[in-house]
C-alpha cells in the first residue's frame, strides 16, 4: 500500500456502510447504546470502512476496532475470513477486540471494561 492509497471509508462502500448502520443487529445496537456519545470518554464510529472491510465499531484516536460475532461467525469459512480481517487490520497498525453477541447481552459490563482496559494500555494517536 503506498502513501496515496485511501484505506478508510472508501467511497464505493458508502451505501453499504449506510445500509449496515440502518440495519444493525440487536447486539450491535445494544453495545452502541453504551459506547456512543463518548460514554467511555472516547469517540467511536459505527460501520467504519477499513480497506475492503467494514468494522462494526472504530475509534480512530486509539486505532481500535471492535467486532461483534454472532452465530454466522461459527463456520470454518467465517472464522477464516475473520482471521484474514484481523491480520489485515493489525498489519496496518490497528488493534482488534472481538466479542460474541452473547458477551454483549450477558456481560455488557465486562465488555465495556475490556474496551476501557485496551484504551488505557494504548496511547492516543495524534491527529
């Protein structure tokens, strides 16, 4: 990837990102209610484009991606795809936290605590 390659919010994915924001799964809606409007002291964006992928949630300040995995992530193909995404994102310097939908519904405080721990251990990226 050269310095002129745009990797965030590529224009050709705009309509898909908008559609995903309008049709968020229940687990994403639930987590969003806890992290939106800087409730954790940091700004998250939802359905944010990163290369050819769309992250469920992204915090540019801390280069942190949060992905929620529902039942569709249980297949071997989905797990391979998720691993490919993780490798891409970590290669470009992003941290990725993955939680299951079950985590979000049954242990939201633990999920929020893990996010806060990750942020605490990282330094913000200068604008």
